[in-house]
């Protein structure tokens, strides 16, 4: 039996909650037997469940394999490492401490460090995360990729028809507004691209405000529109206005919104880093986001290329198919791996 940690699922939905639902539900892991320990109530209740309820459930059922797709496990699971599996979304808790809020620094990071140092079995959301994780875990640790399939979650429709050249160029993104997303740099790149193109460029940001003061800075830029959190219908309408999807994140464990935006047939521009090349392949336009002028020039060259929208639409469709084939392969391998772990625990 799989005992899956869903204690974080009562939080406001973010990428981690979406991945938990899509990859670690009973339906997703069928035919394995799955019991989810759901969260409810306040943050204090959630933490109590993680620290005490989950370990107690695992100790009560010595044949259960515990799987953690959200928060890192309690330190007590280091004594049950043969039947504990951690899904790693990224390594920011240890590689980017300056981008963490208080909860990240003082609660999540210490538990995460202990988990990756002591546990044996890991799943990751990308090959990039797997490669980074390998430097921190024990030499005999088992790491497998479990990439999520990308769905058309917003019900987007690709439209490759060129827009009027005298209309503003709309560059957009979907991201929580916080320092790690580097949205201020993205806004400056859009501003510089406007000067190069001699054309108005708008930068639209879909996403809630996180920690830090980036939202205040962005709100003072006249070409930036902060749309806040939008439901699927409103997001579909907003993304339908985008000409280009831009991310300038310092790093990502995966970057699923880039793939989701490709259902709209959008050209996608991202930093020239391994995770973005893994996600976008040949369909991406890669930038050095620390160089505003060069990035603006690359965006200007992209949209000045005749037929660029038609080319982007074809490249996006091809890339989605490529990614989903990888995700299907991962799913089969992971279900086989978890089945073998459950059988091994049962035979002890």
C-alpha cells in the first residue's frame, strides 16, 4: 500500500498542489493501492499532521510505503528510509536560500536537507532536477524522473494569424510575483524591446503576489499590467492576448506554465539554462536575462522574422507531443518501481 502525503492540499493551489493531484492520486497511480492523508484546517494543523500523524500511520502499518510529493518528510522517516520516497520539485531550498521566505528557511530547508542526505529513493520532475539532486544524495540513492504530462488546462486555442504590426506587442507570463521569478528583469527586457522595435510593448503578468516587494516595483512601470490570480476562463482570455510568453526566472525545477502556454501556439522565450532547454527543446528562444539589451534584441529579432507566428505554432505542437511521450514513459517506469518497493517491503 502507498501512503501518500496530501496534507498540503488544503493550501491555496500552486504548482506543487497541481502536480500532487495529477501524479499522485489513486487514479494516476492505478493499479497500486493508494491511501492519501489529506490536509485540513490551519497551517498549525497541517504541520502537526506532517510531524506526528504521518509518522504514526507509517509506524502502524509496517508494510506501507510512504510517498511525499509536496513537503519534505518529518525527520522520523529517516529511520524508515527503505519505505520512504520523496518527490523533488527543485533544490531551491538549499541552492537559493536568499530567495526563501521565513517558512522556507526555518521549516522546509532543514527538513529537506536531512531528507536528501538520508533517504534512498527519489522521484524528480525533470532530468535537470535529477542531475542536480545527484550531487547531494548518497552514492547508492535511486533517482527516477516522473515528468508530468502537460494538458491544455486553460482550454487554449492556437491562432497563428499575424496581428497588425501597429498594435502593441503583448508579452506575457504566468508566475507568482516573488524574487525568484525575476519579473523585474523581464519587465525591463520588454521595455528595451519596445525601444528596439519602435513599437509599444505591454508586459502582462498572471499570478498572485508572493513575498517581497517586486509587485510594488512592477506596479510603478507604465507598460506592466499585473492581472493577479485568474480563474481558468479569465486566464484563457488573457493568454489569448499574448504574442510571446516570456519567463526570466533565475531557475525552475520544471517550468510547466511554459508548456501549457504552447497550447496557444505561442513563441516562448526563456533563460538559456538546462531546465528550459529540457522543457522547450528546439521550440524555445533562449536569452541571457542578465543582459537586458541582448535579450531585447533577441525578442525583437524573433518577432521581426517573417512568418514567426506560424513557425511558433508548429514548433509548439511538436514540442508538446515530444514532452508528453517522455511523461508517458516515466509514468510506466515509476508505477513499476513503486510496485517493486511495495513488494520488497512486504517480503521483509
